[in-house]
C-alpha cells in the first residue's frame, strides 16, 4: 500500500520526505511527481513503507501536521483510475468525417 501526501511545499525533496516518514518506520520508496511541461513539482507525493502498521502510524501522526509552512494532507493512496483512450470529451463525427466537440 502507498501513502498519499498532499499540500507539500514545492521545495520538498525526496530525501526531506523520506526523513520525515522514517520516524515511523522503514521507508521503501518516495515519489514526487513533476509537471510534464514545466518540470516543477506538483505539490503532492507518495510514500511506501515496509509495514502497514508503520504507514498507519505515520498517517495518524502527520495528517494535518504543519511542515515547511504547510498543513499536510496524509492518507492511504487510492488506486489510480483508468483513463479512457482518446483524451475524452464529447465528440461526434459530422457528415465530412471530422470530429467536433459539443
């Protein structure tokens, strides 16, 4: 299982986040997604820990805690939802075969 950590400062590094969660057990992995276009951190991350009990202790202690000037949002990560191929949107083909959004 993975922990979602939201409302992170854009200055946070993987090492910073790992150090905070290490107080509650062994950190297996830290992910800090970045924006594809700007390369800037997106303000949230994911932490995986060795045992579920360690994750639960970290969530209980850190959810709502202030860190680096921000109130953290910490909870169990939800599984990633599948996206439909094609970019979505409501499209219909017209007589010429071109797709238009409505």
